[in-house]
C-alpha cells in the first residue's frame, strides 16, 4: 500500500466529519487498514475520528 494513502484517508474522513456527513462501511474499512498503509500522521491522535 502506498505510503501517503493513510494520510489521504485521514484527510477525507476529517472533511466528512467537518461537513457532518455520515461515514459508511467503506470509510470504516479504510480507517481500519490505515496502520498498514503508512504515512506521516500522528497515530496517537484518535480524538479527531470519534
């Protein structure tokens, strides 16, 4: 998986949260795979996604 893929997933989910759009099954599936994707995001910041 691409190194920047996780960063793109986080960015997209933050935008959906800010717009108060519901997350679908695909969003949760991608989020669950982010530890395998790599990227530069701080993995300790889980408060942004709840």
